[in-house]
């Protein structure tokens, strides 16, 4: 024998049939495929479990997001009311601030006026100055006769009167209050104006002041200070506004607005001439420019127009049906008219819309 198996005495090895080899290979493939598939299935099941857990978390988050969206939408729907409420609160806070400022400046001005009065009293103790004052006061009687005098006499009399005027001018300045000027920072004070409705024919105009409502209910018990001056000027301006709008017969009411004083011009269905805001702003501007007492206190009125809704908070459902629009505060109007023309406010005149150039 030539091969090793023969030499060793063993039977020769037979080769496997091709089909058997193929089936064996297929069985091995199947085993590997099963292992791979089982491994993949395990991984997919794990991924599915993770996804289900994520889906559950996302659903819970989705519920929370939907709740937050609903809350935010509700909040968005309430912004108009919230804005009105905040604006209303800011209005009340500003009115309180401005009222306190007017009261404080009134006290300071009162002290300066008292000092001016004392200085005037000291000057008036001079008998010679008293004589000059009497002569100065009687010059009006002499003035009417000047035209009938010769030029030389007329010139001499006028020169003498000018000397007398310069002599008495210091005490006159004290008596007029020209020396009363507060050294303090300039302070703006808001005067709130509002017309209702904002579109269409106006029915009412409201002027809201930082003045205590007590001035309307007990005016004779209130100090005649800067607060009273503001109220009287605004009341007089209200009468001018009504006249310029062609509604001079419109009732004007002074009404408490909480702790503050408001003036209302009831226009209702009266045909008005011109733009309400322009006419009211111009009248109030004139009142401000003529207010020397406020200027001496370094106080300046600013007209601020606000929507009527801001003057009442959104939840305010108070019934105003008891207001009689056909009545007006004639007494306060007369008081205002007297006070803006008396010696305390010699610079203020109510303009006549029919005679103004």
C-alpha cells in the first residue's frame, strides 16, 4: 500500500455527500440567523419599552403643555382688563402723589407769603411811604386832567409820578406777591381729561384733578391754597370749554372721584362746534399759562388724555343711574368765577370766545 491509512491498517475515509454538506451549512445558517434575530428582537423589545416609556412621558408632558397653553390663552384674553386695572391703579397713585406735592408746595408758598407780608408791614410803618402810597393811588384822578395842562407841567407831573412809583414799588411788590417764588425743583402735575365716547358724538367731558373732593362738599372749610387754585381754574376752564363748543348751557358738575375732585361737562346730544380735545386742551393751556401762583410754586399743569375706561376699573359695575345730568354745581361755578378774578389771582381772566381775536 502506498498511503498511510493502508499502512496503518485503517479503512479509507469516505467523503460526505454534497447534499449533506449543504444541509449542514443550512442548519448552521439557521442557528446563526435565529441567534441574530433573537438578539435583534431583544434589542427591539428593549427599544420598544424605551419608546413606550418615552411616549408615556411625552403624553404626560403633552397634557401639561396643553394645560399651560390653555392658561396662557386665558391670560392673553384677560390682558385688556389687566391693562385697564393697572392703568387705573397707576392713575390713583399719580393723583395721590400730585395731591401731596400740591399740599407741600402750598405750605411752602404760604410761609413765603407770610414773610412777604411781614416785610410789607415793616415798610408800611414809614409815614412818608404811606404818603407816597396815597399819592400814587390818587394819580388816576390827576391823570385825566393831564391833557389839559401845558406840556411842561404835564412832563413834570409825569416825572414826579414816576419817582413816586419807584419809591413805592418795593412795598407794592411785596403786597402783590411778586417776591414770592419758591426755590424748588420744577414739578409737573397731571390734569386728567377724558371724553366719552372716544368715537362719535361726545356725550361727556371729564376733567379729573389731584384735588381733594372735600373742596366740593365743604369748600368753605378748605384752605384757599394751590389745590383750591387748581380746582377754581379748572372749573372756569370747563365753562370756557362748554362755551367754545357751542354748548354754554351744558350742565357742569363737580363730583367726587374717590378722594379726588372731578368736573364733568354733560354734552349729551348737543351739537358741538370743533374738536373737543383741541378746544379743551387749548383752554386748559391758557389757564396754565395764566396761573402765576402755580408758577411761583414751580408747579406746571400737564393735560393728559386717557380713555374713559381707565377712569373706572374693569370690575367696577357701580350704577351711575342716580346722576342727574341736567343739574350742575352752580355754587361752585360761582365760587370759581369769584376766586379766579379776585386779588389772589389777579392775572387770570376767563376768555370770552365771542370777543377773542
